C-alpha cells in the first residue's frame, strides 16, 4: 500500500509573471524541499520517484507524460512557456538539481 504525502507551496507572484526558468526552478525547489522534509533523499539505493504533475492550464496533451501549453490563464504571464512541453521544462529543472524524480503523468484538469 502506497502512502500519500503532500505539502503546499504557493507560487510566488514573481514566478507567475517571470521567466520559465524562474517558474520551473521554483517548482523543482519545492519538490526538493518536499523530498527533504519527508526523508526521501540520500537513501541507498536511492529510488527514482514517479511524480504526477497537475498543471491547470490549457495544454495540448500528446501523451500521458507530455503536454504543450497553449496559453496562460488565471493571471499567469510567465515567458518562455507557451508552445513548450511543460513536462520537459519541469524535467530539466529537476535534473539541474539532480533530483531522483521522473514525471510519469501530466494531470491536466482544464476543460473547455
């Protein structure tokens, strides 16, 4: 039986209107904080953790683990994201921090 763990990390306003690097860097930092908080880093052997990435903006979802942002809504205006695969952007940010996490599913709850 899997144990569900969660924490909340509100996205700062400067990430909502900054760059893709700022936004996805913040998300990777939040994932790292979560892993540390729950004692999930530095294990031997170190597991690779699957991550379900909920992204509540209009995307063209090509596969379960891929999705291209069509346009920002909800007041976001982060540059360098529209037309890009948000999973790849998050994956790159996670790799820069050498985190043992793989996005296994993009959970897009946007309708309409």
